[in-house]
């Protein structure tokens, strides 16, 4: 027992004794005891120990690769030979000498601009119906949310391929009504439409966000409106929509960023080609083709950076434009 | 006079209640019908996985008659490599990813939300910026890095980044969640002499359980569905994950083996449904706090 306390005592006081032995003399400032100094040092270092995995990840597999890919976008690089500097050639070629690239930009823009607003409209509509205090809300919410979970899987893309094929489920249903179907995924006019439907089908996740936001709108606003004799439509226009607008913006930005990067459904439904006639050639699919089947890594890097800048621009525009329609409570 | 108005009121109220009950019934009918139409393709696929080809392409009804189990047997055999291998691979990748994200993201989230240190604001801004960064920008240099380490055809390129908290979404989720936990708890622990690690381990971590559950479930679902990264790094069919296995099966059998295809698709969705049923609460709260996409 005494030995134990002795040893602890010796341990905590030994650095000070060592100082004295070295003959530094008493410090004019009041010195903090060593244990406290150590604790302060530990407290300064501790945050970085927590952050260490993220810091390594950020520098080694995010920031570093980002800079490398920016450099590669100005080179000709096939992974077999060292990269060769070509200046802005890749960027120029993309916009002036690669009609397939412009097709992929067009397809992706249509996909984003059509599917995201439709998806959000469905999400909002269903959320409004569900928010009316119906029983079984959580059950409905789960059912409608389910497609969001599985929508990005290969399994669902496979199902889509069958459903919208020439003898698929959709045509069987149409046949029942006496309508002559066609191969929806084999027709360049409709193939993209099937993928848009797939994205709209996954309206569950923005819906859940809308539902959470609808719950936040204080009831007294509606009560006050009712007292003032404002109709339900009026209350929707002047209370619900403005109060919901920040979440609409949030969903819009989030879903657009996601839609720009969609890959799996287009790859599986078109068998990796982006066909027919480039009609499902999503941007990321073309990037994959160039980079990982054509081994034009420099060219693909330039594509990736344009995608990044495009997404950043669209997001910035959304924020800027939001001042005209988003209501902030302040 | 007063009784009359009272009566009028009660009459009006009961009429209103009746009206709203009718309207509720109408809403329910609409919601059920809509949900049914939405889920019909999935239900139909489940049924189709028990049908032979002729019935798959001629029946709108999901009910298989006769019930055929052959699809599952054929699909499980796969094309060359068995489907069991793919399931095992996916389970390893998803399991390790879950552990990695849990450990790394909770540590980073705690540091950002609770600790004071130099560069905190800058690093936090960097972390938030990576939320917007399309993964495709990093694809090629990361491939060079991992290929240089000889990690191609191993699970390391898919798993190691998770242990380095590159999924900023979950760091953000932790930060958001921690903001809702009163800092008095930390201070009380500090007064009692606990350092940051002790505070983290004994005070914060137990309170973070819901956020941890959300992270685990979402990580599992995302890595289970992930297609692009495994396609880049896993070229040997024996190392394929489930999505790659499904896709290769589709390539190999073309449009001829739909029954087996559907059977394996159903199996591949099984774990997702399982996690969905177990973790609904965490999924919806997770989405509501951060806006995660499922």
C-alpha cells in the first residue's frame, strides 16, 4: 500500500525534481505543476487524434487525388506511359470535336431537369396528403420510401430492363387495354423516359424530408389564418409554401447533385453502351467509357472537372435564385 | 337562442366530422392504390422469380402458377462463379465498411462538434465541401494510387477509405446529432477529471446510439448497392460483389434467363429489406436530420 502511493508520488513529482537537479533555478512565473502541463498538452493534441483518420483521408484520398486529376486533365495519359502535357486540348476537343460528349451532356441535362422537378412534385404532393393527420402515417411513409432504398441497385435496373422491354410487364398491361406497345428501352425516343420514371419512382427520400419539415410549421399560423377567414388554398399558398421553401431548396440541390452523377440504371439498362443512339448516355457513363474502357485517363479527368464545375455552378445558381422564392424566417 | 346556436354548432361539427371521415377514407383509398401501383413491379418480380420464362412474359399477375424453384437453383449456380461467393464478398465489403464508417466518422464528428483546436473552421469547411464533390473527380487518381499499392482485385480500395472517414455525409450526421446533445454533459465530465477520450467513450458515445445506427444502416445499404467502384477495382469474377455478379449474369445469359435473373435480384434485395424493416426509425430520422439520399 505504501509502496504504491510512494511510486505514484515519485512518478508525478519526478520531472520537477529533475528540473531542480539540472539547476534551472526557480522560475519567476508561477509554474503550473507538471501534471497539469501534461494535461494541457494532451488536451491540445487530443483533437487531432480524434481527427487523424479524417485528416489522412482528406489529404491522401481526397485533396491529393483532386489536384492530380486537375493536372491529368491537361495531359494525355493512358496509365501505360507517363502523362504528356497537352494544355487545354482535352477541354477544347470535348466541346468542339466530340459529338458523343455533347450528346451525353444533353442527355444528362434532360434527365436532371425533367426528373428532379417531377420527383420533388410527387414528394411534396404525397407529403401534403400524408400530413393531414391520417392514421397509419408511418406505414405509408415506409411504403413510399422503400423505392428510394432499392432504386439505385442493379436488381431494380434489371427489373426495369424487363418491364420496359418489348415483351415486358408494361406492354402486357397495355395489351390488356388493347394498346400496341413497343420496346421502350430499345427506342431512342423513349429510353431516357424509362430512366426518368425510375428516378421519379424514388421520390420517397425527399418526401420524408418534406414530412419532417411540415411538422415544424407551427399550428397557430393556420389557426390565425382560419380566424382571418383565409381559405385552405390561401393558407397553403401563404403559409405552407413559404414555410416549406427552404426545404424545397435543400431537396432541389441535393437531388440535382445526385441526378448529375446517376450511373447504375443507365449502365445496366443499356448494357453499358448508353444506347440506343446515345439516348441513355449519362455523363458519368461516358466518363467511365473513356477512362476505364478506353484508358483515356487525361480526357476522362477533364470530363470529371467539367462535371464538378457544372454541379458547382448549378448549385450556386440555385442558391442565388433562391432569394427570389425562398422565405427565411427572421 | 343560446341553445339553438349551440345545437347548430354541434350539428355543424358532426357534419364536418362525417365529411372529414369520408375525405379520410378517400385519402386512404388513394394512398393505398398509389402505393400498390408503386410497389407492383417489385411484387411482380418476386412472383416472376418463381415462374418459367413463358409465364414471365405472358402474365401481369404476380402469382406464380405453377410455382417453380428451378430459377433459384440455376441462378445460385451462376455463370462460372456461384452466387454464394458474391453474397459472401458483398457481406465482407459491407460489413467492413460499416465498421470503418462507424469508427472514423464518429471520431471526426466528435472533434468537429465538441473540441477546440487550430484549423477547426477551415477543416470543417473542407469537410462540407467534399459533400458536394462528385466522386468521379477522384476516380482516376484513386485508381492510380490503389493500383500502385497492388490493391486491385482486393476489397481494400472499397474498404480502407471508409476507415478514413471519406463519407463526409456521416461526419456531418454526427456533427448535427451532437449539436442536439447539451454541452453541460461534457463540462460535467471535465470537472470530474475526464479527458476528451474518457468523455467521448463514457459520455458521448452512449448518447450517439441512434446516429450510429443510422450510419450503420445507410452505409450497409449504400455499399451493398454500390456498382461503379467495385466494377473498377474488382476484375476477377471470384472477387465480384452482388451487383457485379448480377450484371455479369445479365451479360452472360442476355435476355434469355429472366427467371434466374429475377431470383438472384430478389435474393440481392433481401438484406436491404431486412435492414429496412429493422431500422425504419433510424432511416427516417437520419434522412430528416441531414437529408441523406437512400
